[in-house]
């Protein structure tokens, strides 16, 4: 099973202030004087884009998911509640993997020592933390991929530096991952107690509510990668004439299941094992883009063709080479476009915006 280690609510509100014209009165008995009608210019503020974070289908948030003292006792150094999306967005340039769990009405909670980490790019021995996740089963049941890998299932593997647990609770796929790195030791007894508390909470919550479908004012993002960005455009922009659409490797996890069910799998073009370009997204996920900004790794950038109310930022992480990603709050969605350098990422992003703009 893949390790699932794979965060910030802010909606920009723009208001127009209209000038009010007053009236001047004359002397008694004199004809009243009337100010000319005001002619306020139309507002040029961008439209407000609302993207509400999905509610937990179990009605559970991190404040009532478990007894926090149990999470703090799982590792031997002080940890505190943090936003898991912010933790993951602090490393690399990809969308945090666990975002789709939340978009599917699940819950993801983390307590850590504040060191950013993103398992998509490997582990960090300086990171100490505990992550809990609850993924509701989709109405159609667990995917064929999950069934193929025998998931969800009961798993428990604990060592001094890493503890991974997974179990099924009614209609929920529940996971616990504790990382001690080189700075802490994991207490397996405390981890067992934490998982037991989590299971009890989810059990008491009962059956999940149906997954809500957000209202949209623009077409949904396509799932066909050729509609997102034709392979011919990828080859032209990147210079990789041998680039072809590629797919991920083996293994499965709760975040992979959530990403599949949310149709957030994205697109990847590669030459052999080397990426040429990637486009990822979270449908109706602008709320996640807003949360992730607190990581401090996003810098404003300009992308030609963006609509009013949309915004673009760019991330480059020298620790992982020259790859950069352009992150776009595209209407209610979060779209992430990666290229092998900053200029390529921007050109790819502009091509994607041109394709996706209605």
C-alpha cells in the first residue's frame, strides 16, 4: 500500500463603493436647487468566486475526531495541530495528495513539529507527526483497484520511527500514520489507543450522509487529457518530441482511492520515466488552493488568458531540480501545471488555460 502522508480558508470579497450625491437647499421661499444625478462608474472589481470546503460526511472535524492527548502521546517530542495541506504544500510543487480525501467528504487531521513534508517527494528525518484520515465509501462502492489490492483492510505495522495502521469502520476507510524520523520515538501502545479512539468516534457517527455536489456556473474540467492539453502541444512547448501520455505505477492507498472517485487523477506526459509535463487538479477545489497558500511557497505570476476572479501563482523547489508548477485558482477549481523549468511551466499553463476557458 502506498504511504498516505499525501491547508487555509480565505475567499477574496470585492465590493464597489458608490458615490452618493447630496442636495443643496436655498433660502426660504427660493426655488430648491437639485444636485445633478450622480453618475458612478461601473465596478471594475473581479467577480467573487465562491468555493466552499466540503463538509465531512460523518459530521466530524479535527476538534472532535479523537482525544488530542492521545495524538500528542504517540510521539516522544512535542507536536501540535497543523493543517495537513499546508504541511504538504511546503515541499515540492504538487497538489497535496490527501486533498481529495477532504473533497470526498472525508477528514484529514495532523499534529506535527511544524516541519514541512510531502511523501510524494520522500520522507524528512526532521519531521515528527501523526496523521489521521477518514475516507467514506463512495455510493458506488470501493473501486476495482481497491478490490484488486484487497483494500481497505486491517493493517498494523509499527516501528520506532514509523507506524502505519489502517482498518475498516462500517463504510469508512480509516488510517493512522505516525512518523518519528530521527528526532522522536513512536509509542506503539499510544498509537493503538489513538486508533481505537478514532474507530470509536467513527462508529458512533453512524452512516455517512450523501456526498454533496457543488453548484457550478461553468463547465466541469474535462477528464480526457487530450482535451486538457493535446500531446502535440506538450511536444512543441517542452521540446520533448517523444513525449506520450503516461499513467501511474502500482500500489494503492486511501488518497489514491479518493482521487480516483473524485476524478482528480490528472494527466502526465513523459519520455520513458522522465516527466515532460503534468496537469493536476482538484475539482471544486479552490478552497484547498486558498488553504495551501499559508505554506508560503506560492509566488504571484501572470498567466495570459485568465478570467476575471481567477489567479495564478508559481512554485519552484530547488531541492528537486528545476521543475516548477503554476497553480491556478480557475473558477471554483484548483489546477496545477508543471514543467521542467519556470518558463516552460508558464507556457504550458497558458496553453491549458486557453483549452479550458469556455
